[in-house]
C-alpha cells in the first residue's frame, strides 16, 4: 500500500514545474532487476546512456536567452518524542511514516489547488501557493520544494516565507508527539530502539548491525540501490568518523581498520563506526538549482561555483553526531561518501594483486580499475570552454577513451566529453527489466541512471528533452541548469534562506562581473577535506584565487603588484570579506546590489543575509554543528563519555524544532534576528470538503505538542467551521 501511495505521489509531482529541480527518469514504477540479473546489461546502459546524452545535446545545445529561474530543495526528517520534559527516560526516535505523510501532503496540495482554481474562475483572489513534496531515501524523510521556480534575484524576497509555509504545512500533517526540525540527522540514529515502530537490524538488504531494512523508503528503487552497492563491493559499506577529541586514532587506521562483528565490538573501537547506506543518505541537506541562459553559461557557472562548494560546506556544518556518538568532525560529507561506496576491493585498493587479475568484464573497468574515491564526493574536473579550465584540471580522470571518442564524434568538445565519460566510469546500480531497450532519441533513463547516481558537490544538468525543445517563452520550458549540492540543512528558515539566497546572488555577481575563481582542482579537493573538520569555518584556511577580477582593473593591478600569491590560503572570513587587495566575495555582492535595479526591500533583505553570513564566518554566530555539540556537552545527562544521552537528544531535537518554528530565540545561531512564522489554517470551505470525504481526517488542523507551539495550541481549540482563512503570524 505504501508503494502504491508513493507511485501516486511521483505521478502527481512529475507534472509540475518541479522538473527544474528534479532528475528525470529517477524513479520508475516497476520491479528492478536483482544484481545478478542486472550484470549482463550494465554495458548496455553505459553505452546507450552516452547516446541518450548526445541526443539531448544535439536537440538543446543551441538554447539561448533562457530566463534566470531557480529553486531550493530542503530535506526533512520526522521524529517521534518519547516521554516528557521531566521524564528521566525521555528519548527521541525516527518516525517511519513518510509514505503516509507524503500522501496526505500531496492530497491536500491538490485539494487546495482545485479550490484556488475554482475561486479564480469565479473572479475571486487566487491565494493558493503550491508546495511540492517528494520522497527521500529514508522512510522518515521527505523533500520539499517551492511549487513553482523563483524568477530572478527578486525571488529571494519570497524564499524565506515559502520555506516557512512548507514547515507549517508539514507540521500540520504530523501526529501528536511528532516533530520535524530541519536538522541533518537524529543524533541517536543507529542506537538500539531508535525507530518507531521498532524493527530489528540485520535484514537481507543492508545486513547491518545497527539499522533495520524497514527504515528505507518502500519504493523498490531504494532497497535495490542499497543491496546492489553492498553486492558490488562484496561487503557492507564501512563508515568511520573520528570520535570527539580522538581524531588522531582514525587517521592512523589506514586500510587495516577492523570490521566489528557486533554492536559491542563497534562501540569498543576508538572511532565511530557504521555500516549501512542509511547512515549517509539519511542525512538532510539544502540544495539550490539555477537555470542558466545557455549551455555555455551553465558550464561557466558550474566552474566558478566549484571552489565555493567546500567554503559553503564549512559555513553550514551541521552534523556533529553519528550513531549516538559525538564526533570530532562537523559535516555529513565523508559519512555520505563512505555510505554509498560501491567500489570493489580492487577498485579501492584493498585487494591483493592475485585477486585483481582479470576481473569481471561486465563491470566498468572490469571491476579492477583503481577508482580514487566514492561515487558520492566532490567534483573531479572543470567543464568550461576557456583555457583556464584545462589549465586547472590537474586531477587525473578515470574514464573510457572509447566514451570520449564517441562523444567527440557526436559534436561534444573534449572538456565536456571527458566530464561525461568520467561519470560513465561507474556502473549503473538499479536497472528495470522493462526499461532496458529504449528509444535513445527520446528516452533518457540510461543517461539519468549514471548522472543521478554520481552524487557530487555540483551537478550539471542538461534539459529534459521534451522540456528543452520547447520555446524559451513556454511555461514548460527547462534549460541548462547547475545544482549546488554541498550545503547542510540549517535549523531555521532564516539560515536556509540566507545561504540559498547567497548562492543565487553570488551567481549573478559572478556572471555580471565575469569573475575568475579558478584554482587547481587538486586544491578544491584538499579544501573539501579541510571543510569537514571540527570548527573549520573559523579555524581552518582554504586555497582561494586572489586575482578574481576580469581584465586589467585597479584591483587586478593591486594584487599583481602585491606580495599575494595567485592562489593563497585564506580563512573563510577572508574569502568572504577580503584580505589586503583581495576584495572578498561579500563586498563584490554588495557592489552588484548597488548597481542592479532591484527593489529596495530585496536589497535590504539580501544585505541582512550577507551580514549574517559574514558573522558566521567570523565566529560571532555558531555553526549548527558547534552549537549542537555544545548543547550535548553541557546537558545535565551527559556522562563525559562521548555518547549522546537519550535525554539530551530528546531535548536537543525539541530545541531545534522550537527554534525553527520561532518559539525559542537562539542568538548563538542567528544573532538578534526576529522572524514571523506562518501557521496555516484551513478555510471553512476546505474543512467542509475534508469532512465530506477526504482520505485523511482533519488534514489541515494543526496538531500541537503541548506547550511548544502556542499558535498550534490555539488551533486545537478552534471549531473547524470557525478557522481563519489566512495565514496566522506569530512573533519569534
């Protein structure tokens, strides 16, 4: 039943403008092949995926003049509270209810859309603002996006309110005792008894010591992906993070790290160990997708944003826990990379030479070609058309030259051909038997199979062919896009809106000023490793280009005559605010704001966001990782043993929810920012319709946690026919 409900969600969502953000061909409604059945078709998918990309390239390469449209994606987790604030045994669990919550949210979005459409046809105000809800990897997770893309930088003025609206609508679909704070993960994930309802680990999909298979979303793609990663690598995934104040222990392990056979053995290690994809893909993040005006602009923007990906990871660091332990690093990134590492022992350098001879010719590279890192990691190359891209591509790419040759033969230049071929150095992981033999001129399943499972800090996204071939003036048209993927989700909508808006504003500043941010790709790679460290935002230095201005302007001349190296180590604050003749990115954004014809209110809001980000970089407000770690270390239940106590996890998740909902001020995170939170109530018409036969009873009646969400507590006592028709506002 959950799978059928999910199928309805996918069908409904694929019709709207969410395609700007989505990966086409990502979810298919049939049973996937088992890994041993799929092996003989891996080459077919790789070869035809190249042909499908070429078909899109031929059809859409000449797109010019597309409007700047963009949108964000916020991932959410649903948690169940155990016990009250005075209960010594209180705790928190993940709530395995996202299929039901998704079905409810989708049904009510459709109902509200129909009501609004009817009002419009009668000449009344059309007040419905749609939101789109999609499944995520975990059965406790879901993803929200705006129902329509934002247009231009002016769209940033709508973003925060839209995020608040999504938060309020999700809150309306929760049951009593459930919360949905925007945090990367629940601190006790993987601890015995961490899910509601309880399920036992060591199922046939993950074979995990800690995680039951039932935590995976029930669409067959997700468990198949999980199982096939394990089968391809011939073992469970190995995830290791440094334990708090014991970072040196993990750094000494190398390739001979012990693999525990029980939870007790895992807990006895001097680092934090986990063994399932859910430990990585169960983390929530914040992403921004932007449509470029042309193919050429999308490639330039991709390259210029690449050096920013580690900087933004450090600024948004929000993952200080894993499997109930306090970690000595701050982000989800390494955890994610390890959680989907499908490389064979030979590919990851863990097999002796005798085992690597021959390999399996059905696999990419016969399964023995060395692959330096997981398929979830930072990008490996620039894709721009200018000489700077080639000059700074100093990381060797693993690829098949036959793929490069075919792409060049099909009209793709060498730089882009090598990027595409590098994606296809991996194997597809989920194949559907009824979607193998396709029309390469119109279908893109095989292209998306590899494109969507190379999870990197940036994703360059060609248009869906049926959307890209439409006129740029058509509402359904979608062009060449760039997705920024390194940021961690933040506790408040203000923070999420600030960082998303910064990426949007910076993209316009880069394009208008023709900035040059290229640094050697090897230094981007080094920066990504540094960005994951504890308090890297304020304590580490990152490689960054100093002469970023185009042409021979005064700033370029100042830097050329100064002692600054062309690429120098700088703190995040120096990169953002400037150092010596290097102007800094935020001052450049301010210049763009002054020169551009934006509404005064938009400029004021963006200045507020920029000031906040500067304060985060200076350490005047904390990252979520630093704040959460401090919360646990100073909690009365903490036993000085490096573990997150259940009571502390319970209180932390409530605090995060209340801060996000505007119920609890937190100057340590956001300074003195004050925000309004909309609490959405149904109109009398909607409640009457719901009472007459909606699938879910009272779907828009907010269900409060007593004493934590006052506007919802007020809602609980309101008669359904007397509920106000507009958003309620509450001062944070």
